C-alpha cells in the first residue's frame, strides 16, 4: 500500500496518443518500391530470372508497408507487371532469342 501512495504518475493527466497528420508529399521515399521497379526492368529487358524474382519480393514488401495508397499502388503495380513479364519471358521462352553461332 505504501508504494501506491508514493506513485508520482498522475492518471488524470494521461491523454491518448494522436499521431500528427503528414502531407503525402512529405512522406519518406518507398525504397523497396523503387528497387522493385529497377529489378523488374532489368529482369524484363535483360532476361535475368533473379532480378524478376527479386522484383516480385520487393513488390510484396512494398505492398505490406504501403503508406500513401494511390501513389504507392501505381508504383507497385508497375513493378509487379515488369516482374511478371520478366518471369513469363524467361520461363515460357517468349520474346527474342539469341541464336547460337556455330
């Protein structure tokens, strides 16, 4: 009982936390979304399977950490399309092929 009477906290002064409102242009850059776009472009243009898979993984990470819905969704969808296009061209054999020289 003695410890409760000497408690310096004041429950009547406690207020609930309210996060401050941040403008969409002031939000930090979504690095995982940018990296997903870069890997997606490299995977689709240079036909690197690893880059296409990394683009898909970074898209999932960016989707999980999305803050600004409208802008981030555009970037994620573009990176996802590049990643899927790279995987389809790599695994299905579509697109231009280099002819082996003998």
